[in-house]
């Protein structure tokens, strides 16, 4: 663990005074609190896990996705509230609602809490208590373990914090099966392992932002070469974990072919990044990792249904 002091130096000029936005801007800021772009991949792993687990009704799928979206949005809103000091120091986050001065911090906190409560109640009623509790666990891990503890203290913040993003497929699986199923551990482990190479590749692209805010991301603390090696190692772990469901009979040949083909390409791009060490290679890996996870989970559905 590496202790890094919270970067509370001079704030941006707008951060100290509230700037009254128009109605359209206020709505846009409330939506921005939920980080809708980040949610897309979480919802994709949820819905594909649901169809891999069984044959859910359209109503159950929609309500489960809504519950998951509310939970992710609540966690993101509280992240906006807690990270408002470091957001003011990073160019890519300075225009967020709170550091820009358009929103008072307590608004984001209350939005996050109410979205989380609504998510839990919706999933408990529309799906089952297991799905609701798993979603709440993902929220708690993201807010408590990642945002409030690890993000500012450890270079392993993404690895350990990545557990939070691995809960959505378990939520979807539980919503369909009626409770916890051991098979849902596999998509959980895949997302967990995948998170490290995906987000470390991104961190290479915005390393200066993290350095300015005092966030101990791996490339900031250990350097780029160490990050390349870590990305390659975790890409290999992701590939190994991705074929485990075949070894236990959870998925079959269709999924295996997809896992191997996608895994080879993930390893190839990781190796190219380690060899060349360019921003172009980092961006290519980051973007491919998004496609990798989407295609792998689609293969789960294809394998289960064909």
C-alpha cells in the first residue's frame, strides 16, 4: 500500500461559488452524476448473463436492468460527491457538476443515496432478495472499498476495486435463477480479471491527470514499463479465467472457440503495448478490451441457446 495525501490545494475558481445553471443544464448535470456511458458495459454483462442463465421474461429483463442502472448511478453520484476535490485538479473531470460550481455537493450525495434505495427495493420486488443484495454489495464495494479507501492509497486500486464491476452479471444470473448460483462465479471472475488490463491501459492515456490529482495509479507510481508488464500478466490471467467455465461444463464449444480467439488477440495487443510502449498501442488495447468483454459475454448466450 502507498499512502498518498489527499490533494486539497487551491481549488478552481468556480469550485468555491455555486453557478446557477439553466433547467437544461441542471438535467444534464443530474444525468452526468450517474455516468451513463460507464453503465452501458455493466448493463451488457447483466443482460447477457440473464440469457446465459435461462429464459427470462422481457419484463424481468427490463426491471433488472433498471435496478442495476439505478444502483450503478447511485454509486457514481456518491463518487462525484466524494471525489470532488481531486476532480477539480484533473482536466478531464474539472467540468463535472460539482467542481465546475454548478451543483452543491450534498445534492450529489442525496441523489446517490435515493437511487441506491430505489434500486434495492426494485430488485427485491421485481427479481428476488439475492439479486438485490448482490447489487447492494457491488455498490458498497465501489463506494466504500474503491472510492473511499483504495483509490487514493494503493496502486492496486483498480485490481481490488474491480470487484465492484464484477457484480452485475451475478445480479442478472440471480434474477433469473431465483437465488445464488455457483455458475455465476465465472462471469464474475472474468470481469474482475479483465478490469486490470482495461483500466490500466486507460490510465496510461490520462497519467498526467492522475499525477496532478495525487492519485497513485500504477503508471504514476511505478512507471509505464511496470504497467505494461502488469497489463500483460493480467491479460494472461483473464484468458485463463475465461476458459474455466468450459472445464467445468458450464459452457461448451461455441464459447470455447470465442474465448480462445478473443484471448489470443487480447494477449497479442498486450504484448504489442509492452514492446512498443506508445499511446496508440494503449488506446488500441483499451478499445479492444471493451469489444473483448462484449463479444465474450455474447458468446456465453450463443453457447447457451444454440
